[in-house]
C-alpha cells in the first residue's frame, strides 16, 4: 500500500544524503519494520511520507498514487501517523485530543456522527487511554502520552498506520501490548509501517524488516534474513550473537560485553 521508489533525501546542512535509493513496500496485512542505528535515515522516511522533507530523487506512493498528487487531507484519511516528536500548543484534555483524529474525515461542515464516536471509543479502549480520558495532556506521564497519541492515530482510521519509535517511554508490559495491538491491526488487513530500535520485538512481530545504514538499505527481508550477526555487527559497530527466542523461535540479538583493555584472551 505504501511504496518507496528510489527515494533520496538530502538535508542542506549535511554533506551526506539522509536517504539514497531506498525502495520497499509496506503492504496490507503485515507489519513492515524499519530498523537501523541512530542517524541511519529511519525518521526521514516518515517525514518524507508526511511531506515534511523534499525528495531529491524517487517518489512515494499510496495504493499506486504518487503522494504529490494527493491533498494532505486525502493522505491523512488513508494513513494515520504517530511521529517521534510532537508539541501540543493548546491545553487539551485526552478526550479532545483523541477526537482530533477524526478531523480529516469531518471537514469544515460535517457534524460528528455515531461512526466517529464509535471510532474514538474503540481507539481509547484498544490503547487503554480511556483510563485517563478527562485528564489534561500536561498531566500525563511519558508512557501515557504515547498511548494517547496512538489512540488519536487509531481514531483517525484509514488502511495504514505509520509509527516512529512508538515504544519510547513505555514499560515492558505496555511495549508488549503495543506490539500485540499492531499485530492485531495487521491481521485485520491494515498496513503497519513501524520505525523502531527494538530489534528483538520487531523480529517477533514483523513479517518484513528493512535495515538502514547511512541512508541506504543494508538488508531487507524476513527477520531471519536481516537478523544476521555479521551484518548487524557491521552496522551497529558492536560485537553480538544471534540466538533464538525461547518463546516463539524468532531470532534474538544479544549484545556482548566490551572486552576490557589489555585483555588478549580468546
């Protein structure tokens, strides 16, 4: 559904391109995860989709349509996004903020319908954000804020959801809840495009992984294709081993301790 074709992005302040010749698809019915070290271009992929950065080369398509030919409201009605950073200017309550997710579908004149109310209610229930429905956004913890942002994206609807580091500030339980929820959305036919540092959780849940390094795709495919010790050691510049998750059998990265200076033992 979301297709990147030979996408290149260059920031004026940097010598090296942020993205170079990146091509992959995030299709319906699966989680597609983009991973890689800091500065590899992961968040730039999301910014490019949302029109926040200019493409130097290539194009991005939604269901085969170049996003440059789509109005922003049309893109928002098809793709909901949870970006890495967001500043809220107005003092809103959780209820009001999540309801903003329906704005692309309401327009200027259409009143809120029963379907809109149901979409908001379901989003709050799925994320557990209904527990602090009438709390001000300024009163939320970091983890609660992440769950509310996800609720707004789910209320927005559409066939795709894009998330940039959505587990930031979440504890282990809520991390697992989030990934289980994303797996459920994928099984219901949504296209889920996820940017994450959590390689082990990604390997558990994603059907397709894209490993970025210096703005280029270093590896892509199933978790078994990408989670290769030699590849990951080179990209992350740290010694590691790959084992198997005892619960589900997925490949699991285990970083090794750095060897003390002067230790020459093998």
